[in-house]
C-alpha cells in the first residue's frame, strides 16, 4: 500500500533546442507489510524524498541522476544515489 506525488518541469522547453533538462522532486510513502484484514497499518512503513535531474540530448536518449532520502518508520534511514541511462529504439 502506498502513494507518491511527483513534479518536474523541462527548463529548456522555452528554448529552441531538441534537448530536454527536467529537474524533478518526488515524495513517496509505502508500506510493504500492509494487511487489508487488519484495521490499521503495520510497521514498517517508509517515507522517501527523491530529488533529481533528467537530461535528454536527443529524444531517444536519457541520462538520469537522483538522490533519495529514505526514512523508515522504524530503524535508521539511508541516502541513495542513482545514475542511469536509457535508449529508446
């Protein structure tokens, strides 16, 4: 059980270029131990804030970086750095 909210904007959309640069932010909350038969939420649930940037030098290629602040309801949190790429063909 969970939900997320994400927003991003292509800051190069007003320029005359095929490139795209999208900073984004996402908040997510989820509970992987949720039980519908139980009247309440089980623990542990997790809340995360994700901040990142996606660069597309051409429509078929994407390079993405994000930083996640992951905070479980119980236990110590962790910070995660991701770097990825994608190619559409």
